[in-house]
C-alpha cells in the first residue's frame, strides 16, 4: 500500500476543496481530482453570483450560514452587484410570484432604467430589484481554500481519477494502492458513479447542463455598474464581466456526466432573449462554455454518511448552489464526522442526510 490517509476526498471542485480545508485541522487528508487542475468542471464555470434566496428553504439556510462565514473569514470574496428581474408581457400575478420567490421588490420601469441604463423601456413592462446580491470571486475562494489545504498538510492529486474502490478490513482501498479510513464523495456529476464503484446504492443525482457565453455589446455605457439582469420567465440572464457581458439561456438540460460544452443554438437563444429586453446589441461572441449542475431528486444537497456504510460520506447534489453552500456544507461534514457540538443546527443537517433516500 503506497499511501495511507484518515480521509480521502474524491472530487476537486468547491465541495471537495472546502471540506478538505475544513477537516485538515483534524486528520490526514488526501484529495483526488480526475482532471489536470482543481475546479475543472462546474466550479470553474459558475455564474459566480450569490443570491441568498436561491434554492428551497433548506438550501437558503445553508446560503445564509455560508454568507456569514464568507463575510467574517474571507471578506474579499463577495462584491455587491444587485439583481434585477425584467418582464415584457405584463403578466403581473406570475411576475410578482416569481419576484417574491427570490426576495425581489417591484420597482417602476423608470427606476429600473436608472439602475440599468441598457434596458429597453419599449420592451420592459415590469421590473423587480434587490440590492443584496453579490459577485463571488470564485477563483480567489478556490485558491484561498487550496492554500489552507496545503498549509495543513493536505495532499492534492490532480490528473488522478479513481477507477476502483474496494473494502478490506474496514478500510477503503482506492485504485488498489491508496488506503483510507473514510471516503468523502464530493465528485459532483459523478457522485452516483463513485458510489457504485464502492458497491453502494446511488442517490439518483442528475446532472443538468447550463450554458454561458461571454459577449461584447455595442454600448458606451459603463457595463461594470450594471446589476445581474434576468428574465422572469427563466429564459436568460446576464451580468457584466471584465468589460464584457456574460449571457446565459438559463438552460436546464438533463445529461450524463461529461466535460460539458455549449451548443450554438442554446447560446443563440439566450442572446436573442437578452437582446429583446435591452437597447444594446451583441456585436461579438468571444467565448462560450457549459457546466453541469447536479441535483438530487428533492433539489436539496446530500450530506452525511451512507446508510449502508457510515465510512462512506456523501457531499453531493449541490445543484446551482455550490459556492453559496460550500462553507455550511463542510461545517455539517465536520460536525458529523467528528461528533462535535453542532455548529449547524441538528435539524438542518438531518434534512440533508442520505438516509432520506435509503
């Protein structure tokens, strides 16, 4: 056996990095990422927006816990951006319900134009707003957590897929050469596959593709001051990024785990819906990409020991909430794995338990 660990973390996205950093003060940790660098898949392709009311009520509690810790420990990660919902059909009841679900307050279209000068008052019939939505510096958070891992002795292995998992004398044996007491499954879209390699039941975690494009637009307005804009019908959203705009068709396409890419027709539809609501036009598409958001059947995260083997720990099903929930999720993992006085309410950790799917 070439290497022995207390805890092996499979997956180098934000879930795996954050839990490895959190647990590294307690145990000898190894982290395995199948790609050449950390956060290759969904974590590096995030829209990088923090909306505290995004997700179901249980997820929103995790959002608030993570938000509080980000502010106290990592104050440079969040930057206020604001969020505006736009509607062009005048369907007031449906619009208000959607706005309320995200904690937005209706504003006049004149106010909307003052906050986002590029919107087209000929098209926009209704608008809603909230100030407390933030850009997330995802790369800085990943690199900060990586440094914490390394300073606490975590061994990080990139380009290192786990293809074989065995159980021997109550130890996990990975790829026939790595031994660990506990295995943490933080492998995102591949989470069910890792469970099956360990001869455990999958949790029906389904990946969905989300596409994005970076575009240049023909405006002299200061793009950097714009809020996040999105269609209340969930057919597009856009946000400023380094002098350009990121536009997404907000697609939710079920798929198998893979290195995702954007389809031209999806990007074209997102740009079309964006242009319908603004005065400016897209003049150049500079890049596009796609990521996988993986959801459990009830749209909540899966955090905790497996019902059939408590030394197999799930940290999966982050959906589109990975960065918003990462610090709260890793805190639940620490509470459960080390039987310490809970820092996150017990009833909350129970809601995310894999036992609900047993």
